[in-house]
C-alpha cells in the first residue's frame, strides 16, 4: 500500500474577533484510506488576541496514512471558536484544507467562513453571543450543500505541513 506521512503544526490564525480563540481540526478520508498511526482530530489551546491580531497555537499534527489509490485525498476540516469573558463559546468560522499532494515542506493558509443569519440573529450574535451553526459537518466540505448557505469570511488559519510519500511509484503514481 502507498503511504502518506503528514508532520506539521497548526501555527495560528488571524482576522478573528478579539477574544480567546481556539481551533478544532479533524481528518476526512476517502474510502480507500486508513489511519495507521496518529490522532485523526485535535484541538488547540486558546490564545487571547486583540481585534485582527494573530493568535499563536503551534499545535502539532502527526499522521501516518495508507491508501490503495489517490481518490478521496485527505482533507482537514477546521472549526475556529472564541470564548468570551463570560465563558461562552461561539463559532468563529469553518474551513476545509486539502492536504498537499506533493512531498516537501508546505506553508498553507485555510480561509474560514461562518454562516450568517437574519438581522435579528446577527444582532443577537453581536451582543449576546451564539449565532447560526451547521448541524452537520457534511455542509463544510460539500460544495453542493454549501452553495445554498449565506456566509461571510471570518479569518484565516495558518499551517505548516511536511509531506512524505512512500511506495506511490510501485502503484504507478508519479509526483
């Protein structure tokens, strides 16, 4: 079987509101893929930022994956949250990042977005917290489903990933 090693970190983010910001990530794989070693999901610590400033997480990612083919190449589903001074946790944004398919070191950014609601829901979100959230992660990565949503951009998440590919040539896959 061909193998992919992903070694890196979620370095931080920028463009989010001023609060304690943290990030959750999970791995999405196609049918022929499996996780050999490593955690397929994780959460960073919270970092306090001023409005628009960078937050730093430096959260490690270390995955060893195997596959029978390249269909369903791995993606990271990213969710960014903020915790306000009252301990309430609100959604800041969703993002999807395709793991690079070329070996080497990659510095990548993942733009995030959040669903918008009615004027009343947006006012409630601004003053009381809360707001519209997705009921299923399927909406995050399905372009057909997401097309129907009203969204606004909310910031970017920065990652540094080292990609190692093994045994792809034996299966006729050249990179």
